[in-house]
């Protein structure tokens, strides 16, 4: 049974006595960390102030890394979903979380990878801060698989033992790459297309509760740090033959960079990436949806875009409702053309609609008033349009 989704796999830097070398399934494994006179030393080395300046601590108990001055890259499982969110505090710039030098920002908006809850996978999210941290150090992300090997560094404020308390000071450790085939022996549902594993076969060094969302990183060919993983999940902390599983950044880098561009932030990457030209038009005014009543609309006015809308128009919808199967949702173009986003369904009793709908609107002129039209088709349950946006 998987005990931790690594909301909480933290730095269980429990360094145990180990053999000088080991092999798993015929694969050579990196030499274990140095032994200590004490059989089991719990607690690795403390990071020095400024050693990993882009590290971020998030108030829900996760870690992250500064992707830009206004965006933190973390794990999808650390956040509830996509939408406006002012409830997360990000702490930056210190090893000691109680330091008076710490810099804090509240969140403004959260984007969670839509693939995370599907068979595709992809445990990543971006947190947009209420205001930029000017001059913040950022951690570039790997855009190729060139660095998905060797020995990685992990860091976090999580527990130093399985089930232990989270920490005041930032800790660090090193873990070796584990092949997909070896990792799948421990986790049959591991997704090799978007996940990467690391750890010693004998255990002893790992991430643990509270390190979720933090980066796994290594030096690139220019001796600069580059992020290759995001702490995702694992069986306990530092258990033998159960490596840590991380979101594989190289496989997700295009999607991360694209959404960062939508949020207005040029991507930082080890290979040049052209930011998308996407522009966002959003309406955050609440609109009540009458119970089993007439359709209501919420509008955004698009300006400054020449020609037609794209074939990849993205419609993000956030509707609060106690029985989403009641709802029919349409996108109405400026000329009155209607695009069905969602049909009603008596079998869908879940709450809320928090979804992204792709629309081929290439036949529509981009500029003008676009409307989200919502109708409640059954009685008893009610709700409202919280916000929605178009991304061109």
C-alpha cells in the first residue's frame, strides 16, 4: 500500500549503514553515502544560506522552486485545482524559516496540470504570486533528457524520518538515478513517460513528508543547476527497494513553459524556448445561476488581436455548483455562433466545474464580445459562475 502521495515525501535523510556497492535487477547502482559510526543517523546535512537560493516553502506544507520572479513551480498534488487562489503563502530567500530576512508573498492564481488526474499523468503546478519577488533567483528546468541520469540533489524542509515532524532548517542530500524498469518493480503503476525515479536500493536517503513539490536538480554541462524532477510520491520514506518517484521535468517542460507564457512569464529553460503569443481575457465577476431557470451569461471583450481566433482557443471555466450534472455550458462567439462545452448529465453528481475546454474557433473573428452561457436544467441544486477566461 502506498503510504505517501508525497504530499508528502520529505527529506528523510536517514543515512543508514550500507554496503559499498549494490546492484538491482542487474543494473549498477551508484555507491552509497559514507557510513557513520552510529548505525542509523537521521538527518542529513543542513544547506548553507544562499546555497539553493531559488528554494520556496509553501504554507500548505509543500516545497517549490522559483520558476520566475512571479511563478513557483511545485507539484499538482499540493494544490486543489486551477483558479484564483489567495490562500497560499510562499516563503523565499532563507534556510531558516523563522529568519527575519525571509521574503513572503501570497498566491494570486494557481494552475494545476490537467493531465495529473488522468492516465496521462504530470504532477506539476504553477503558483502565480501576488507580486513579483524582484531579483529572485530562479531554477531553470531541463528541456531535454540529457540530464535525466547520474546523481541528483534534493532539498526541503520536510520530515527527517517517516512520520516525523517537518523542519525549521533546509536540508539537502544526494540520490542516484534509478531506471524505469527497476522503479516499476516497486511501483507497478509508475508512469515512465512523465516520471523519473531516484534513490539507493538499500534506502537510507530519500525525500519524505513535507518535501512534495520541491525540486530534484543537478549540474548541467556549464556547471549550473538545472531542475530534472519534482517530488511526487513514494512508499514511506527511505525504505529499501522503494526509490522516490518524481515528475520528470524534461517530459513536461513544454507544457510548463507554455502555461508560464500564458501567465505572462517567459520560460527559464536550458534550451531556448519561444514563449507563446497567448493573451488572456478573464471575467471574475460572480454570476448566479438560477435553479432550473433561464440561461445566464458572463462576457469578456477581446481587443487587440488581428484576424481570427486560433484553432486552439482555450476556455477555462470555474463554476461553483452542488450538482454539476445539472449544467449545460456553451461558448458564444461575437457573431452569435455557439460552441457546446458541456452537456447535462443526471449521473454526474459531483460538485463544481473546474475545467479547460479546447475550442476550434478559427472561423471566428477574434475581437469582440465573447460569452460563457450556462443553464441549470434540473431542480434543487444551485450555484454560480465564479470566473472564466479565454486564452488566445
